[in-house]
């Protein structure tokens, strides 16, 4: 028993809407934390920089 194209499209549309809402909430919450704790934004940025540097080192050998 398979689903029709319209059923599939409806399921995917619902899933995408849920993803978009979740992404929006995450952005809002992250911005709220950054506003309340400015040091956290700097820490978050430094973690990304360190991760990038370690990735480069792994690739370069």
C-alpha cells in the first residue's frame, strides 16, 4: 500500500513547516542568549574558529 503524490507532498510540506518553525525558534533563542550573555557569543565564535583550525590540521596532515 503506497501513498499518492498529493499525500506525499502534504507530508513533506508539513515536515518542512515544522523544520522552519524549529529553525526560527532556535535563532530566536540563540539571539536571546547572545543579548543576555555577550560573552557567550564570543565563546561560540571561538569554538567555531578552533574547530575550523583543527579540521585544517587534520586535512593537512
